[in-house]
């Protein structure tokens, strides 16, 4: 009797394994209905037509990859980083005003760096969630990660305080609290870890930009392979 129960149990387990393999084998890249919902959300791009400027999208992807390599090579001194800093700085200063409404000094100082990372995410989500323009979303997200490269040198300057601030002087010449990251890390007891924190922020920025390039490349590959007219 025990042997019969064991055989019955074995047959049920074997059937379950077979069903799972069968479902996985039905997933096809050319049919999104066979994709898990999570994969559709992250990787299924809106079908493009010739009116969607496919060639210009390729140029945009190449530019994004080129600037990523440039940032890897030169870091904050890369020409694209210096150019984008001119755009990031007003957003940074606006962040101090926005987070200043919370009336928390550390949060107000942190708000500048947070806001310049958060703002490009608005563009990313606006292009991603409903329009399903994954390339456009990847560019917005790339800009957010580029802001990590913009913020990291500020963190690395927390003790030297030699960077020129908006006041025109260096952090060492300004009153206490004017240098955001010196104030943030000193108030939170993390000042001794300033270089480790800066390196971590650099790593997140570089890794994120690479992933954005791959995400954008995937969206164009999928269009070219599966969504072109006549396919």
C-alpha cells in the first residue's frame, strides 16, 4: 500500500514539472502575449513606424553610448559632464528651495542633489509608462544616472572643500553649512566615510548609464527584428 502511494506522488510531481516546462517553452519574443507581465512592462516597446524617426533614434543611441564612454574615460571632467552641469546646477538650487519647505536643515542641503537626480526621472516615467517609448525613457534615465557623476565630486570634496561654489568662493571659505555635503556628512556622523560614499555614487552612476544604453539598444533591436512593417 505504501509503495502505491509513493508511485502516485511521484507521478504528480513529474506532471507538475512537465507543465512548468511547457509554459516556459511557449514564450516567444515575437508574441508579447506569451511574455510574463513584468517582462512586458520593462522590455516591450511601443511599435514604431517610419514616422517615428528610427534613424534619428539610432543616432541618439550612438550618442548616448559615446557620451557614456567619454564619462568613463574623463569622469566629471568630460565635456558632456561640464555641459550638463550647466543644466543640472539650476535644478540643484531649485531642490534646496523645494526641500526647504520641510524645515529640516540636513534635508534642505540634501534636497539639491536629490532633486537634480529626481527631475530627469520625471521625463523617464512620462515616456515609459504610457507611451512605451523605451528609448526615450532610457535617455531620461541615463540623464538621472549622469547626475550621480555630477554629485560624486561634491561628496569627495566634503573634507578638502576646494570646489568653487555658487557664491564664487570655495567651501572652506564659506560659512558652516554652505557646503552641502560637508554639512550633511558631518551632521549625520558619516564624514570619515566621504570617499567611500563618493566612490559608491560614482559606481551607481556608471553602472546605471551602461544599463540605460543596453535598454535603449534593446528597444531598437526589437523594433528592427520583430516590429518593422511587413514582418
